[in-house]
């Protein structure tokens, strides 16, 4: 089957997107090739491989990769594919090792990918098996770069430098890192990993969808407030209720939160009001920050209280909460989301406890807010299988209430500008090459 650029072009309009982008397996295959294997994708935080020999494994699109730190301290992202006959080299999610030994025929590689040993090597003498690196060594992905601890990789050479690609959206990573009195983050062990029965784009869109909260989270968040009131009364401050209460806000609050979009599909919510602004102070933290940065700068850092920032297509971060969620698409209607928690170095442990409490309450599929969203993603997947109307609306506030600012475009919170911006990048990446056949996507 041939998917032409003209056909792809016909799926995205200025104000609507065709339902097939969510439900067609052929489109999904092409997305993996052209989006996830064609642009910068988040691999991990460099603190996950803090020591030489540390490694983690993950996926970039459909490609299995290993992120390692070699003896000299350099971070590498290598294809998880033995140079010999192609076996996956390691199935461990993380570990520490000086070498990787393939379990099939025993070839041994260093953690920078260099082949160190081939058992019974003389058998290759005079066979034409030369020193060609791809026959002997593990292959590195095309590009690896690190922005303030966040490791991104691209399987394609044809990408702009990482900082240029991040653009103005990098300020959300800056703010998360600046919240550490030592200016450094550390990814803590353990991951909240869950699977949605839905297309990856529903999650990525939802993170800056400020229209849904009033309806989708109404029942869970009001119930939590009601139960807390019954159990402990209104005057006692419960951290869980501080976190959940803003989800009971109305449309004007979410509109005033505002959104900001940037080139390359990135965006964040929380240019104005913030759902994180009313948390109780942690005095030791305030003191540590002022000792590190001074009073003025500390005030400036805390005045940025963004909700979710999306680095399209793979990484979403909550700067004020120090949690990140990573998107790993599995198939057209299955997506794995991984939540990692980051410790602010030099900050009291209470901050990390709040991060994990937030994540358990809001992100976990076994708690209050996350399941509201997951249920709607599932319903979107099912609803869009019907032939009622081929088009999905992105009309809201089209061309209205927008202002160019700091290299981006700011808009009212419930604007569909975020989705229009994501699909602009989606189309750019999907039509970057020549017309694609499905073999091309495999
Ligand atoms: S496939 Fe790895 S050593 Fe043979
Ligand atoms: Fe939600």
C-alpha cells in the first residue's frame, strides 16, 4: 500500500484532523518511521546512568536501545543488537556492567560499543570479514545530545541541533533544574509504568487540554474534597487535598492558566494561573534556595509554575512537580506511559515526598485523576472507529486570543492552538521524505 504525501496532507486541515490518524494501523507504522525514528526522542535522564558502567534499556519508536555511561564518563545510546547475528544484547531494564556479553555466541562489547572479544576468532580469518565497524561493534544511534541532564537521541541525522529544536520550550526544563539549590536533578529509582488501550496522541494532546478537566475530573476531585471535609473538617490542611483541590476549578480558572506553543510541536500550559501555586511552603527549602540563588532570583524561579510541558512527541514534564512522563507507543491502540520522579539535589526530602504523592494521586492508573483520562482515551479510540464523521474538531479559539511572545504563541487556556500546533509538526515530519510504501515503514 502506498501512502503519498498528498494523501497525508489531506488528513490535516487548519481546523480539523481526520480520524484515521488515530485508528489506522498503516498511519501508525509510518508515524514510527517518520516521527519516532525521525526526530529527537527522549531516552532518559543522565542520572539514570550516573556511574561508569551504568546502563538502562528503552525503546526509540520500535528500536530497542541501550543508554550507557562508559569509562571516560561519556553517555552513549547504542542499538540493542549484537553485531554478530543480531540478537538483542540485553533484556535487563537497568544495571551496571563493564561489558555486554551476547548470550548466543558470546561476543563481548564494551559499554561504548567497541567489540572486545570474539570467541574462536580465527574462524573468520581469510573470509572477507573485515574490521568494518558495523560488523564488529555495536552501532550508535545517529545523534545523542544532553540538555541539562535530559538525554535525547535521534535515529535520523536530519535534525536541527537539540537546543535549537527545544527552542523556547527549554525554559521549562530550566525551571525544573533551577528549583534545585544545587542546580541538579537526580532521577530516583522506580518507575510508574502503565498501559493505555489507546493511541499515543490522545495522551500527548491531553496534557495541554485545559478544557477537559472541568468535566472529566469533576466527580473524582469533588468526591475527594467532600470526603476530606467529612473526615477531618475544612480547617485542616491535607497535602493530598492541596493537590486535588485545583481540579475542582471552573472554566475561567483553566482559561486563565493559558497555554504557550512553540515551533516543532512543543507547548506548555500555565502561562498565567497555576494549579501548583497554592501549596504550603516548606521553609527549609525556601532557605536553601535563597542561600543558593538570593532572594530575588528565588522569587523569580518560584513564580514560574507551569503545569505540563510537551516536548513533541515523546516527553512531557511537570516542572513545578519534578515528575516526567514518557510516551512509548506500542501499536495504533496501545501506549505505554512511564512516569519518573526527580529529586531536587540540595532540597529537603519532603519535596520528593510531595512529588511522589502528586504522582500517585494524579498520574497513577490506580488512583483518582489518571483513570478519568485513561477512560476518555479509550472512549476516543472506540468513538473514532465509527464512521459518523471523519473529522475531529480543532476549531476552538482559532486565530483568536493569541499573542506572539518569546519565540512562541500564547493563547487562552482552552484554545485548540496546542493541537493545531502538534498536527502542524505531525504533518511536517510525516511528509518529510518521499511518498512512502508500507515496506518503507516496516
Ligand atoms: S548473535 Fe550475538 S554472538 Fe552471535
Ligand atoms: Fe486530565
